[in-house]
């Protein structure tokens, strides 16, 4: 199940990025909800908030290691844990989605702009964020179960 989730995220992420790249100029914006949400064609050669600009080699190494760890966890720890499968599938899909951009474009296509002081992001970023959140929830639930079983 984790691999299916990852494949769905990768496909949706790459499709939405292709739509933006193919139909919008960099810097072009389409308002979806006034002062709330727009599609804004942006490119990022760094990480969130533009940190580590141009450090592609670092992102390649981090992503390859992260993907290896996630696959290991899917194979060993997530077999009977639905929430963990979802979390790892989302993180895996998000990591690979942005990795594809870095390898083929030397930058990540970002396009979701929620205004305010929040960076422009994409589907892969969303999947990573939600996946990490679910991973943390899973850790807390597991700790709680373990504590109850020890009492």
C-alpha cells in the first residue's frame, strides 16, 4: 500500500508540475481565491524558504539516503501498521517527486501560493509535510500503546 500511495503522489505531483511548466511563464500567477490561494509559477534551486540555493549534490545525497531508509522502514516496520504505511508512502512519494525535478530540471517547480509569509510549494512538498505529521502521530500512538502494555 505504501508504494501505491507513493506512485499516486509522484504521478499527481509530476502531472501538476508539467501543467504549470507547459502553460505558464515563470512569475505568472492565476488567482484561485482572491487573497487566499493562487497558482504562481516559481522555481526553487534550494529547499524550503529558499535555503541552500544551488546545493543540488547535497539534495541528491539526502534524498537517496532518505529513500533507502523509507524503503527499509516500509519493508520492516510498516507491514501491519496502516498509519505508518500511509506516512511512509506520502514521504516517499514527495521525496521522489522533488528528486525528479532536481535531476531533470536542476530546480524544483513550485506553484501553490497561499499568500502571507509561507513559501510557495507543490504537491510533493504537501505529501512530505502530511507524511511527516502522520509519522509523528504514529510515533506518539505507539509510545502510548507501549506505555499502556507496560502498566
